[in-house]
C-alpha cells in the first residue's frame, strides 16, 4: 500500500551519538536512550534489526508494539453496550532507518516520533528546500513562522493560488514550516519520476522533515533518497530567511552559551544601579515569547529556584516584570557571587511563573525569556527562545537603509516631544514622562495600567489630533520591548474603539483622578472624546552613545540589529493594520 512518508535526517553531531561512526551503533544508541527516557520497558539487540541493501543505500527496520491500553470508547459507551467486550488495543510502530553515503535518514510510522525527535536535525526539511527553491516561481499554500521582533511570537498563514514565496520573506521572521508547490523546473530536474501528468508540479511540506505530498511506493522512496544526496551537494539559497540557525552544538556549548552567561554574570556589578548608562551593560529583551500579551498582562511573577530534590520553590514574588531580571541576579549574586560556576548553575535552574488575577498563565525558565544579540568573531548572533541564529551578511545593509528610511520619512513634529532627557538628572522613564504632567494639552498616563495594558506613557492632543506617546532610553535591544508595547496598545485600542465600548477610557480617567495626575480640567466625557480625534502613535527614544548623535544620520554606529528589526517591523505593522506612527529622537541636552 502506498504511503506519504516524512523523511527525517539523524543529527550525527548530537552529543549522544557524535562519537559513533557505524550506523548500527547510532541506531542502537537512539533506541536504548529513548526507551530509558520514555520509561519504555523494552529490550533491544542490534542483531535483530532487519536490513536490506539497494545499491549504496542500506535500510534498517525496527518494529515494536505499544503497550495494550483501553480504548477511549470504553468510557464513552454505556455499560450495557461495553460490558464483556474487549476494548484493549495495540498500535504497531516502526522506524525505517536509511543509510546513504553521507547521511542517516529515517521514516516513521505509528508512535515512533517520540523516539527519534531528540536525535533529528530539526532544520533538515527547510535546509533541503533552501537548496532547490525558486523564490519567484514556487507557490505558497501555507507557512508557519517565528517572530524575532514585534508582538507576534508565532504566525500561521494560508495563501490563495499563485502566491509566490518571494512575496512572503520578511525581516524579523524565522520560517518554521512550509507547504508549497515547486516550480516546473525543479519538479522536472529532481522529481520527474513522480509525475503522472506532463504539467504536474510536485507539492512538498518541509520543516523538521522533508515530505512530498503524494502517495509513493518503496521504489520511489529509494529514488527520493538518492535525489536527496544530490540536493545536499547544492549551495544553500539565502532567499528563504535573513537568519541561519546555528545547530553546531560545539559552537553553542563552547562559544555562545559561555558568552551569554559571562555577560549576565558581569552585569551583577550594576545591581542596584538599574539606571546606569554604562555601555558595558548587558543589553537584552526580557519577555516570555510563547505568549507576549499574557506576559505583559500578568500582575504577579513568582520567581522559583531549583531545590535539592529537583523541584522548584518560590524565593520572591514581584508585580513589575521589569524587576524580574534584577531580582534573580541579586539572589544569585548573594549566594554564589564569588563562584562563576555556581552562579551559572543557579541561573540555569530559575523559573518564572506568571499569574493574572491569581490564575497561573505562563511558566518558563528564566533564560528562556532572554532575547539578545552580541557579536561573535565579528558576526552578529541572536538568541531567541533558547535557539541561536546568525544574521546573514547580505541583509545588514538593507536593514541600515530601511531603518534610516523609517526615521527620516515619519518624523514627529518638533514641538510635541521637546523636553530633553539627561540621565545625570533624570534617572528613570517615569521621571522623564512627568515633566509633561503640568503642561497644557498633555496628560501623563505612565503607570496607569488597565486590564494589563499601558495605553501609552503620555497623551498629547490638539484640535484635530491625539498622539499616544511611548518612550524608552536608548536605541538598543530595549527597542523590542518598546515596539511590543506599542503594538499591543494599538491592537487593544482598535478593538475598544471598534466595539464602541469606552469603559477602558473611563477606567483610565478614574485612575488619573485617584492618583491626582493632571487631566487638563477635562470632564469624563471630554476625555472620552479625545479618542474621536485622528490617532497617531509616537515612538520616542534617545541615543545611548557617549555623544548624543542623531540615529538617522549615524545608523552604522548604533549596531543593535534587534533595534533596527523592531523599528522596521513595528512601523510597518502599526501603519498597515492600526494607526499612523511617527518616530522622535529625544535630545539628551
């Protein structure tokens, strides 16, 4: 019976198998390790592997039955029907390992994915496609991507016919899975043996694996394996993504992780000096990327340390997400500040659990929250969700050009955000914002949080316009947090106005009254009517360099690609989907 197999490649650099040279030894290690990890009471003897050879390719088959379990239907049906019937079931699972000249592939059936998943090359399918792609000819059916910047941590998109993949590729996006139709040229060049019609184009699904969306027999599987060997010798196209995932564990363990931990450890010298402007400070964005909005909306964060028994217990509770990083570093430094090794081990065991209205919403390791960028051997390296990426050199120039364009094309009128921000005298963002508290046509909303959302830092209005101003000190990785705040605010504001429910504005007004903030003498109704004006978001920032250089004229000296990505994507998303958006560099003197 024909199948539609998904072909995976075993990662021979995996730390558990990298010292093994023979395929039989690698297979044995994979199976025994997975049996132990999954608690499966099975015995395995490599001699029991069934094998055949076809030319230079050898196939190894491993079959097993899952334990007998009672079918869910037994609980669904009434006792009168289910009584005395046998509802136990077994499921046959298989792994077909395929040894070619340079690779060890596998095809699975049943429940076998859980066995092979720790050992596969998770970029194999995408890597293979990047060697045969024709961006202006291949047609997308659907794509799943991961955001490095912006409020969307993940995105699934489906497309109508004839949508070319070249139209999708965007800055700040890491492609995870693609359904697409290959060009006629590539179909005929590599997979002509699968065609049943002259004008047929092969459809594929690529991600961790490589799957041709067509039922095939064993002979055609063999031909595909041979063809994958030819494809692996082709050059990788840089058109699929502006990033390249770093999968070499030696580089990650020897260079990247130690550099990350050293930067965090060195940051302990600034404990208690959160408003320091030192350029040696570790720059990062701290957010749970699994659900950015839930993280921002949380009103309580429980910080947990690992216990001797392997569990976790709370050592501190904070209500402000900006306090998490400093609280964890302080606790680690107090206990292990004199030992970098112990400090590192402690940090790796810390977890952050989020609560909203006393309900747990998210929980992840402390390090999982850190997104950052730093150079290794002169090349920018990104950390996102515990995965590491290189930025392809060909995109850096485009980033600089696009960043300069956004800053020059969408400036804020000079009289709106005209007060300077000298860190020697104005330490915090809140202090800067409150300079506008007593000025006419300004209302400071900083620290006014409704349903977990801070609408903006400062409101400014005139006869026709309402400006929602968000500010941050520096043009560095902190820009990611700033642009996340703007995107979440704009989305929520559009929902509120679209629904015609102005209760959010009433809550903001009431808190302004309770906190005795200036409201320009506006009544509640007058305050609500502000949001009937033409709405514009303003992204305000400063230079963080020693000299107060203008970013748009010196963009090459502001080397944070995260800041560049964040600005470009936020400007595009806000202007396309929500409201107008302008930028403003705040003078420091």
